[in-house]
C-alpha cells in the first residue's frame, strides 16, 4: 500500500514538473496545474507516511501558488508543510512555516484563518517551548480581539495565562488574567469573572502580595452578583485565613470543590498555598519556651540540691 502511494506521488511530481516547463509553443509555466499536481503528490506521500517527501511537495505547491499570485492557497500549502515538519519532530521549523502562513493570511485579508494557524502553531510547540507558545497564544488573542471576536480572544488569553502560571511567571500571569476578566465582563459572562477573581487572588498570594489580592476582590464588587456568590464568600474566608496566618482555614478553603475543580494550574496554586509565618494561628499563640522552662529548671535544680543534702554531710 505504501509503495503504491509513493509511486502515485512520484507520478504527480512528474506531471507537475511537466506543467512548469516552457518551450517554443509554451512561453509561460502553468503554475495553477503544477500546484494541483504537487498537492496530490503531497497527499499521496503523507498517506504513505513519507513526511519529508510530503513536506517538499507542499513546499513546491506553495511556491507555485505564489508565482500565480494565489497567496491564500500558498499559505495553506505552507501550513501543511509545517504540519509535516511536526510529524518529523522538527517542531521549531514547523512553527516558523506556520507563522509564515499566518502572515500571508493576514496580508490576504483573512485574519480569522491567520489566528487559527497561530493557535495551531502554539499547540505544536507548547510542550517543547512554553514561552514561544505563550507568545503565539497572545498574538492569536490580539488578532481575534482586533476582529471583535472576543470569545475566541479570551480563550487564547486563557491558554497564555495558564502557561504563565505553570512557568511561575506570576507577575505576567496576573496581568493576563486581568485581561481575561475584563473581556468576560464586557461579554457579560459574570460567573466566569468570579472564577477569574479566584485565580487572580491565588496568583497574588503566591506573589506574597496580600494587598493586590484584596484589591482584586474589592474591584469585583461592581460585577453583578459577585457579593452574593459562593466565590465571594470563599475568597473572604481565604483572605481572612491568610491575613491571620491560619493555615488550617486557608487549606480548608483551597481544598473545597470550588477551588479543586478549577483549571488544574490554578487548583495546584490553591493546594500549595502557604500562609506567612509557617501557619501559626494568631488566636492560639504558643508561649515562648524560655518563659515556660525557666521556673521548671530552677525548681528541678532546687530539688536536686535538696536531695544532695537530704541525708546529711556524711
């Protein structure tokens, strides 16, 4: 089966090259027909798992479309070539080609397709180079935002936020979550705003910035329904426990279903949140050891002295 597909691909390559040849009666290459044959060849090679040959065929298809001024179709072919590089585990090269395709989509006036390509590039590189993926997701969000496709934009900002948290880039994560929250408020998705407030508070507390965490909650008072929500009640308990250095109270809140069933990266922030001072409770302080042991030591020494002389000097 594979050999048959390879031969089929080679036949299409031969036809494509024939369309590109010129002669006495043919002064101009037939780029359109050549591109069609290269595309068929690429599919045949891909089905035969010959990804290097498939990539080359897609690349030649793209060049043929470019020569024919068909830039949208050229971008599609470059994107497919990038996906072949992904199959070959050449992730960075794949992302470069997909980004090239995205730029061509933008220049061709198809920003939605450009954004989808950037999202695809982010998925390709996310596990290998999270920082690059963050950049790609943020670019995708900007493209969607410019097109006023806010639901798609906020989804991309969400991907970037989670990767920032995972990489412990907490200052940037706080800013990214704020962007998400603002968009959710604009599209009147208020319950998700509550969840983003929880995420913000967890990030700020991990930054050891109680003031910023408290400010996030106060600023959310203007979101309809927030102060009547279970999210608000839980955050009040969390901030109270953190402020009073009550680790038990903080842990109880962070182990509640409301926190545990958040996105995994935020749930982990909750489970790993420790209070300042090592978790001592303010309402039950432990007395300093020196005060408790001083008299006991003196009494013990007094008893020893009594015992020493209890039987007299002889």
